[in-house]
C-alpha cells in the first residue's frame, strides 16, 4: 500500500500530470483525426506547465499553507524531546555528510538542533526508514548531528517509520506524556500535527524550510518560470493530496469501526 501510494502520488504531481496530458494530445494529433482537439490539449499542457512554474501562482498557492504556524520561540515549559521528521538522503562517502541529506532534511535537522540547544537535557529524536539504501534516514541525520556537535547520548533513532502516520505512532509509544517539539517543513506541519494529535500527542510545532515568499521584486526572477517555483507548486499539491488522503483514511477507519460496533447489535 505504501509503495502504491507513492507511485500514484508521483504521477499526480503537476509536472508529470501536465506531461501525460500533453502526450495524450500528441497521440490524438498523430494517430486520430481529432487534430484540433489534440492541439488544444497540447496547448493546455504547455500553459499549465508555464503556470505551475510561475512565481505569482506558485507562491500564492503555497504561502497560506506554510504560514499557518509561526516559527518556534521558547516556551515557559521544559521540553523533553525534539523530534525531527524524516526526509530523503543519499549514501555517498565521497561527499560530506551534510550533502548526503536532502536540502529539506538538512534544514529540518538544523532547526531541530537549534531548538534542542534552547533546552539543555532534552533529547533529539530522529526518524525515517532506509528507503531502499543500507542506511536509514534517521541514522544519516544522526551522522550529521554528531558532526555538528550533538552528543551521541542525546540522540534517539526511530529507523522503521515510513511515513508521518508511523512516525506519530512510534513517537507516542516512546514519548507518552512528556513535552515534545515536532520539527518538519512548514508546508507539512498541518498534516503532521493531525497525525500526532490522532496518536494522542500535543507537540509544539517548529516549522522550517519555508519556500514561498512574497517579497520577490526583481521582474526577471518573479515573472520568469523557474524550477524553484515549480517546486513550490509541487509541494502545495503534494500536501493537498496528503490531507485529502488523510481525511479519506480517517473516514474509512471511522466507518469500519462503526460498522463493527453496529453489526453485533443488529444480530440481537
């Protein structure tokens, strides 16, 4: 199910979806008599690719999602754990450890270390599975954290969690009623908190990796399609699909539980 979810969501991302639509248009032009329809579809795909990489569109989509939670500031309570949610990595001994982590993963980790150092005695929880490599994402983040001066005794690894749902459940079994801060990308924070709340935890949010900004003033940067703006649209759409999947999954789970409870009563 996890692999199928990843494959389907990848194909539904804006760029692959537009390329598929454009390919269908080309097939209509080449192999059928519906050339006008095919040309319209190809034009639609080209306009779509322009818009998803256009800063006034991409930033307007992503910014409301990212700015739902402000940056983390010290709270009056003591914090026991700072949990950094996993992201991608590569394994390559020829490059420095900081380059083995994805940009997202590095930003999450550095923010987690920043928050951890505000609260002496707190522990750093690093999560994430291997993703097909020999080293888990949690262990790779630990490698970088050690290089940045974090003590090995202050690091806790959760190396089998594949997604946020599993990360929240594993954290709940470990943290229980202690105080915790969750560090993840700003765009992912809403979905992450939904999972942690459903697992019975109420962590403080520490969003990072903000991508969308409204202070781009240079016209050659703002009105020229760029890959960085395409990334913003993809991030927005990825999280939108994730929230929809979250709601659908929770609805199906509630429906199943209700059906199981009502079934014995109907047999009386």
